[in-house]
C-alpha cells in the first residue's frame, strides 16, 4: 500500500502535463497521510453546458479520504489507499465510489519498501520517461469546524503477476499497486460513471516504470 509520495515541485511542469494550473496552495512536496497536497477533478459545473467551465480543476486536500460522516480528520491515517475489491462496500469509500467522485493525484515519485534483502529498502518508483504520473483516486469533502475540507485517496489493485510491483512489501503481505492512468485517459477517468470505474483499474506496464533504491543523500533531503 502506498503511504508516501512526492508531489510535483515545478508549477509549469504540473500545468504542462495535466493541462491545469496547480492550486495556489499546493501543500507538501513530500507527502504522507493527512498531509495537504493537490488533486485534480472535473468541476461540478462542467455538465451544465457552459463552455467557459474547464474540463479539469485542481484543488488542495488532505491525503487520506475523510468521509462526510467522520467526526475528525484523523481517519485519514487509515484511508489513504482504497482497495478496488472492497471500495464499493467499505463505509469510508462507498459514497465517493457510488457517486463517481473520481480524481487524479499528480505524482512525481512514489515509494515502496523492498524486503528481498531481509530489511526494508525504500525504493523510488517513477515514470521511465521522466514525466509526472497521474494516479486514479477518489475525493471527498467534509465539513470541519473551520469550513469545508477536501481529501482524497489512492485506488489500489492486486499486483500479482506484475514483474516490478510484486517485489515490494514483506513476503507475507499481499502485493498491491496504485493505479497509474495513461495520460490520454485522464478526462475519460474524470468523466466516467460509477459503473465504468472498474474499466480503469489496470496494471501499468512494467517497462514504463523505473525503480531505484533511495540513497542516504536522498533521504536526508527529505528529513
């Protein structure tokens, strides 16, 4: 399960790849559960036929979905990943899934632990071509004491049979991977209905990903 990723620092790179300007308050660059970061969704007004409304909008939200019925934001520490096998039934996610509250999570690098040596080696996973990645997610809004708070979660699928992603986590753990969307499917995902959602839950090709063990120098930059 992915609990750590790096967002995109350069605003121009963000806008060029995703076709939308990042929010004024992007949030953290090094992102963990309950940290603020950006996500992209389809504006609610996009279906009214107004050509002035863009197809995508970016917002800032917390990493870890906070359902509308939550009593506080700490639930986000357990809801940063949503398993596609149970997302439609889990109370934390089922409303966002039922209502097709799809989003794209802009990511430069995400991290997984490689346990093949007997101890966890943090591994950076990025796109082989150096481009940003858009991960499939769900978003929600929650009325906090200070106002409406947005949040999001990453959708995950089984990674058995994936030559790269099956290598991570402990041997006894189930193998999982995030859903990386091909860029030409971004709008299709944002516009998809709940019944169409599972069509996008596919393993990303191994040859399009690059995995590198994180060096001590890289870890110190994030400390």
